[in-house]
């Protein structure tokens, strides 16, 4: 950028250049995320899936940083203001770790001590509506078959889901 | 009193009064604190979604659920395509919002009006996409309390998936909707020369902060529901 005498115009150009730069960065990050998302479809290796998901989360954080720092202009604010916003948000580190660990622990406990839950979550069911309707291409026919498959699969559901389904039927009518 | 006089001179200058220590106006600071609290609301939603997902053995595969596209034949298998269109619409509308704020700094009324119109169009386009997607999923049998999609491992799913999806994208969609309303009000105020009379376009900046926050939340919602 040439240093013109008109400082206002120079600042102007700098701001526009920054907006352009951040736009390009955000687009590239999104495209990379989408490529990773496509790559993950049908991926067999569990470890690789986990790695790709971790990468996507890191890219997500990078996008968040660029939006907050440049589009929301936080990077150019006074440091005290930045701290009053960013420090409380760091509570999220604890929230995420604690709750996800708790969820994971609940799953392990159920799988260990609740054989009924474990058995229910291994019974395979017929794919209702969706796959059929889309494979067939006939919306109405697919829907009918789907509804039938749906009631079939309900037989395999746990009692609580059965009750849920019954409730749904009620609300539908 | 002696402690205050021994404090470093820059500190005394910053907090000594007669000067804004954050050097932004009151309204903007409050907008930041509102957005911080809103971030906790969205965070609570997304973390509860993550917790339930971590505590369940099976979960539907998003690539099999979100794979349709408007005006495409019914049998199309296009995972991630529609949602990437939505994501880019929101990013572009965020960029036009930055340009509107920038034009406001230069007291360029024409630039503000043009970029606000583009931002509003982007917001409405995003809402239309979401309306289409909700309608499509509804016709496939998905709604609060019912989930027609089985888990990725072929087992029966619960309605947790649809409950979280509709609640969180709905809450985000409501934010987009109110953002569009705010932007329309800002556009009207610009057109009626209210900001010209005030001598500054600070209100555009505050609306801009809200709009970028909506884009920011979508980055997280998009990742959590469609990619992970």
C-alpha cells in the first residue's frame, strides 16, 4: 500500500484490505471444512473420523476468532474491554469438558449396569421412510411404505419410546 | 490515598476520570455484554446437545438426514450441499454488514444504504433456506417428538436428535429474524437521515455486532449438526 499524504484514504484502504483478507480466510476455512465433511462420508476408520472431527473443531474455532476479532472489531478495542468479555467466556472450557465427560460417563454406566438399555441399542431396525422414499423417487408411495416401516420398528422400541409414539399419535389426531 | 498516587501514571490516567476507560460508547459496551450472555445461552443449548449425544450409544448420520436440495429431484443424495449454500449466504451478509459499518465511519450514507440492503437480502435468503429445510424435514416426518431417521449403526433412534435440531436451529433462526428486523429499522433510520442529524453512525455498529454474532453462532450450529 502506497503511503499517500491523505492519511484518511490510507486508513480507508487498510480497512477494506483487512475486510477482503478476512473474507477470503473465512471462505477458505469453510471450504476446507466442507471438503473434510465430504471426505468423512463412509469413512471406515474410527480413529481417522475422530481426527477429522478434531480438525473441523479447530477450524471452527479459527473461524470464530476471525469473526470476533476482525468483523466484530474486538481486536482493535481497548485491552480492558477485551478482557471483560473473553475472561468470562473462558468458563466454556470447564462447561464443555465437565458436561461431555459426564455424558460419556453416563453412557458407560448404562452400558455396564443396564443390560436392557445395551440390548435395545444393538437391535437393528428397518430404515423407515427416508431411504425408501428417496431411493424410489415416488414421494407418496415412499411415504406410505415409510409409515408402515415406522410402526414395524416401533415394535422394537423400548417401552418409553412406545409411550412417546403413542403420545405423538394422539397429538397428530 | 498514597497508594493511588504511587500507581503507574498510565493507570492513573486511564481510570482517573474524565476519560472513557474502554473508549467505546455505553451502548456498544452493553451490546457486547448482551452478546456475551447470549453466547452462554447458545452454549448451554449446544453443550446439552453434546452431553446427550455423548450419553447415547447410537445417533443418526447427518449425511443421510440432510441430503436434499430445493428444486432437485426427490431421490437426490447431496449431503452438505444445501447447508454450505446457507453458510455462504450468512458469511456474505456478514461481509456486507462490515462494509456498511465501514461506510458509516466515513459518513457515507449511500454506502450504508446499499450495504444494509444487501445484508437484509442475505438475512431473508438465509431464513428462506431454513424455512425450506424445516418444511422438507417436516414432510419427511421429523418434528419435535418424532424422528423418522434411524441411527447410523442401524438401530432405532430416539427423538433427541430432532428435538435438539429444531430447538437450536429454531432459536438461531429467531435470532436471524430479529437481526433482519433490526437491520430494516437501521435502514429506515438511515434513509430518514437520523444518523446524519446525530453526526455519527454508531447505531449501525451496534446492529452490526448483533448481526456478526448471529453469523458466529451459525458457525457453531453448522459444525455441530451437519459436520460432526
